[in-house]
C-alpha cells in the first residue's frame, strides 16, 4: 500500500524506490478504470507530461472531468514503471460513468473525486497532521518531512509509506470519512478491484492511491457490504482520451482535488539530480538576464548562501520555496516584488504545456482542428502570445478564418485585440492562449459537425434562425464574413432581410448598421461577395435618416445618453459605406435638424453640431453661434452643460477644439462663471465627467488659457489664436518631412515637392 500525495515529487520518488524494491507483478492506481485501454499510450515517445485523462458524457460533452498527471505525479511514475517493467497496470477508482452521472453542478463535473463538492465539514488530512506536529502551514510541514528529504534514501523504501499510513489511520479513526461521504463509495469499489487483482496475482500487487484511502483499503470488509454501497448508482455513457495539460492548470484545485501552488518548483525538485537550491538559483538568474536584469554569478552564490542560512535559522532540513523566494527578492531583485512576480509566474508556476500522441482517441472535430493547426503552422501554447496577421497572405488569411470559426463555436483559443501597427482591414492582431478546458469546448462543438468549417456553418445557420433581435443577426453576419462561411451567410442574409423589414425601432436599426458597415469593408480583402449586404445596409441607413429626428425628441437624460452612442455609431458606419453623395447630403440634413431643434436634448444637439463641424459641413462662425444660443442665460444650466458634453466630450481629442478656438473657450468660460450658485452643484458632475476625459496635456493647456484671462483677439477670428500665426509657416513645416519619412521608412524622392 503506497499512500501518496497527488502531484507530490517526494511521494513520486518514494513510489519509484518502493516499486524497484518490491517488483510487483501488478500495479493498481487510483483513477477511472475506463482509461485502462489508454495506459499503453503513456509509454509513447510523443507523450510528454503534464497530461490529463479527459472523460465526458457522450450525450452531454459539457459534463466532463479531468485526471491530471505531471512528470512528478506518483501515479504517473507508477504507470511508467509498470509499462517499462512488464507489470500489469490498472485503474481502480470509481468509474467515470458513475462520477459524471452523479455530478449535479459545474464544480462537480470538474472534480470526479468529490473532494471539493460534498456538503458539510471536511477535514484536510495534511493540515491536521501539520497542526499536530506544531506547524501553522501544512505546505511547509509536508515539504519538511517529505519533499526536502529527497536526497536521504531510507533503508527500507516502504518505511515512509508505513508511517504515513499509520498517521492516516489515526485520522480516520478520529474523523471517519472526514466529511468526504462519497469516498466511502469510491473505497468500496477500490476494495473490490483489489480483491480481484489478488486472486489473479496473489500478494504481488502494489496499490498507489491517496494516503487518505490507505486505511479504508486495508480494512476487513465483506464483498456483499462493498457491493451494497455500489448498488443503484446512476450511470452515463462516457468516452475518454488523453489531452495536454499545463503547469498553470495544475496550480488550481481540480481532478484529484490536490492542486498545488508551485508546480514549477515541484517539477524542479523531482528532476534535479543534486544540489536543487543551486540549480534553482541558476534558473532564476537565467530568467532575469533574459529580461535584461543585471544578475551575475556572484548574485547566484550570495542567494544560495542566504537561502541556506534562512533554512538553518528556521530549522528546516533544506532551503524550501519560501527561503529561496526570500533570497531571490533580497539579492537578485533588490527588494522589489516586480521582478519577483515574473519569477513566480514563469518558474514557480510555469507555462509548460504537455503533448499527447497524434493517434490518441479524439472526436473528429478535434482531429480536424489538429490537422489545421499543423497545416497552418499554428501550434497551441500555454503561454499567452500575440499574433499579427496580414490578410493579403494566403496562410495568414487561413489562420484568421480558422480563429474566427473557433470563436463562433465557443472555442476561445484566440481573442482579437487592437493592433500596434496599421488599422487597415488587411491586418488583424490576436492574443492566443491554449487552455486544457478548450478540449471540452471542442467536444461540445462536435455536435455541430466533424470539421471546423462544417461545424461553424451549422452553428451559424442555427443561430440565425434562433436570433430574436436585428443586432444579433447583423453581428452574426459580420462573424460569418470574418470566418469565410459563405454557405451560412446565405441563410443569415435571409434572416437579416426579414428582421430588418419588420423592425421599426430606430435604436435597433442604429445598433445593427455598424456591424453591417464593417462587414462591407471585409469583402475587399477577403474576396467575399457583399452585394446583398450592401443593399440591406443602404436600406437601414435610409430608414435611420427618416426616423432619427423624431426619435430624438423629448428623451430623458438616460435615453439621450444612449441615443448619443447610437448617433456616433451611425455616423461612423455611414463613413464606411460606399461613397454616395445623396446619402451624405441626407445625413448632413439630419444632423442639422438635430442641432437646431429645441425639442432635442442638449447632449444630442451639441453632438450633432460637433459632427457637422468635424466633417466640414459647419463653419466655425456658425458653431460659435450655436454654442452661444445653447449657453445663453435663458437656457437651463443642466441643458447647457449637456450641450457642452455633447460638443466637446467623448470623442478623442474633443478638448483640442477649445485649445485652438479661443472664442469657443471664452463662451464656455463666460457661461460657467455666470451659472448661479444654487444650480452650480447640479451641473458640476456633468462638467467634471466631460473635462476629466481629456488628456493631462489638454487639461493643463486649457487651465493656462483660462488663468491668463480673456484675450483681446478672442472676438476677432481673423487675428487667430494667441500663439498661432494667421497662416501656415511652410518653411517650418518642411522641417518635419525628413523625420516623418524616416519614421515611415520612405526614402525622399528626387525633386520632391512639398
């Protein structure tokens, strides 16, 4: 009986030593027996831990459970030992078919042992033993008695297991099942499997299981009593396979309910042949050097000395993670936790992603995804990274389509992010990170089809028929274009035309138009036919132009703020549609109506005036006139403040218009100083929200202009703003061109004119 701590390197070393000494003919391991047929894959050269056994219900793939194994997991060491020595190896825990059937919540489905999900008081065996030994930290106690004594080989390899079993026996006598009621059922099944193995192999059987279970497996019970506990258990049809796992995922409580905080550190302790502290400090120094930190061999020597001194002072057999971390912080990080966080993330936890053989069982969709990943040279990685795509290149365009199809299927391997370079439609930026749980998402998506293309198409068509709002359908159309799903787009466009014809709410139409406008842009670079999409977009734009002015009248503050967002979105979307002078003039007329009507809330009138000014459809004198009317004494202060928010707030660079047009700033300043004291506090939050959104430099410049007082030239537009010439100084402007060409990477053409 080899009672272990799951994912404990000390237990793993002990298991290897005990098996070498006993040479059993059969090794029984805590784990789902449905995976017995997969054990031979553990000996495959392509199998590299951390890996996990994944079980999921055939009829409900989302109901799944994982059994993870690291290189330093005792169970993994036992499996590899048995396979390499010709011994029989089997799993003996309660079948996953029963565990998944009994799972009633998401937490249950990811913890087949029940360690996290049983109700009532539950004890932590390691914590109880640590408290008995006078430790306040269970992890530190376990390190001291097990992990840090790896270099001390016991005379009898089985002695440490006997001692742990005796301690667990005392705990089970005092606490029985310790609040883990489902363990009684699991242990009954394990005893039945142990009896069966002993009939076949006699006493030449080794059992590797959690130390908590050893007293129960050694207990004398009858076959009838054990079978009675298993009678009537619910059951579902399940499938199992191996999937890659990560060190980061090992750091969470899952599977065996034995997540560890420092899988990278434990992996180092297991793999280091000698001098683990010195080797660890060398790894830390290498990482910090890669990040351009100044770390020399002298730092390593001093850090090792400090860690060993701290261990001696604290009465520990060897420097543990706490001592090495304190030494690294003091010696290599100059007392700062910033570089230390990098060490924790990259080394203490780590981003190691395991690998499984290509011939491991998998759903057809998973195989197609693996084929695409190989063909597109896009390998799943546990460490987050950014990927820049140029959609003019065939391979990058195919990568983009695959990532968008996976997002549509709910497989979040990649998320689009704002690119650092060009914002054109031919470039995309993605943030990629593969998590083990995505294998479950792939299994769930398998109900839609056997390939990524067919599954995404089927799901898009189903969503188009189920959509209840116009915005949902337009967003789906955008996704189909990005994913290159031409077959699904036909169904989506039919649903879109039907929804658009029936929906008369201007807010819904305004929400739908931006996605359509963006989709029309994608057609150029993705060679997608968007004629039908353009017709729907043109129809929506026409209906918005007709319905927007009456829809904006008489709105309260909240509704006006929401409509302002729609106004900005529609204005931006119309700029993306194919050029149409008639549509542009029509939209200008709509904005002019909004800017002039007193029944329209101030925030919308101000926003309409600003959009007209930015598009060159409103000159500065007219803008000043509209602001003067909005800020006249007869206007309620709250409405005037809302007009200001609409005119100079929200948009990027909104405050610059006040910096460069002192007449408008003077109007705002005169109005603000004239607001009665009893209403000033009412408009103050609105104004603070508007001006606090400006960049610090803009706020500082506005403050300096206001502090200087009104300019004598403020009322004479021909004089210009103080500090600015009346016209462009072309000679000084030319001085910028060489630097600009250098930044853009363009050579200056011969005889180039300004």
